[in-house]
C-alpha cells in the first residue's frame, strides 16, 4: 500500500551507506541536520527487533519560513525529514514527504509557490544523488 504524499526511491546501497550519502547530500547543500533517529536501535533498547530504519531531520529557515508564513501549521511538518529503511527482502529505500502534499495538507496556496518549487527540486536532487538515479 502506497502512503499518501510519500515519495519513495530504491537505493542500490545498503542502509548505512544510503544514510551516509543522504547526510553528505544534505550537508553539501548547506542544510542543517537537526537530528538523526535510529529507530532500530530504539527497538533494541526495548528488546524488540526492527530492520534498519533511520530518520534524518534537516532543513533551513530560508526554505521553510515562507511556507510557515503562508500557513503556520506547516511547522508540524517542518523541518524536512527523510527515512532510510530496509524492507523484508533486504532492499533499501529512501522516503520523504512530497512538499506539494505538505502544502495541500495545510491549505498553502500560490503565495508560497516559489518556495515549494525550490523545496521540491532540492529534495528531488538529493534523492537522485543518494539513490544514484540519472547516473550511468
């Protein structure tokens, strides 16, 4: 089942390398990494198992503020997040929320279109870099 508003790309790398590539792509663009959450480690702390599942929270005020000015509740969905996870078949994935879906969720209109377009292009470029899309 596909989750509404979620963009998911297959990674050719293992989860650890995919996460490292994500962190590097975020840093290369001058974005701030606010947190890295290792959900599998959290599961292990309560004696449960979980395949690799890491959340990276990142962004910057230049990109997010115009969206919050257009609809302050968008702050619940910002900063941006990307999830690196491994499925039951051992395939690694990169998932993130579609900025257009976030905007629609909060009723943000055309007044924030430029910020939304920029955010979408940036996330697409990060995902392509991390997953190797468009590379020979």
